[in-house]
C-alpha cells in the first residue's frame, strides 16, 4: 500500500512538473505575441527598409533629372549650332 502511494505521489509530482513547464511555455508565448513585442520585432526592419527605399528613390530621381537636363542642354546646343551653320531660323 505504501509502495502504491509512493508511485502515485511520484506520478503526481511528475505530472505537476510537466504542467508547470507547459504553463510557463504558454506564458512565454503569450508574452511574445503581445502587440508591443510583435511590433518591436517587426518594425525596426520595416522602418529601415522604408528609409533605405526612400533614400534610393530620391537618389535615382535626382540622377534621372540630371540626365534629362543634360539631354535637353545637349539638344539645345545642337539646335543652336545647326541654326548657326545653316543660316536659317529654327522652326
């Protein structure tokens, strides 16, 4: 009888330890899934992506505008040169 009681107590303490472990794991997962922790994990990467994307877009736009201005200036210089050499007015 004492032996059976000892076995039951050992099983109960083992089950209690397993349940305590599972509860602590669930509590940790619940803390990890709070909106604040999710945002803190995700937001820095996205914020950095947005900043880098915006900077690259601005640099690209500036380069494109520079190319357009250079082409326009080149075209105007060519027209002026052709007008000078041909002796007629540009139409």
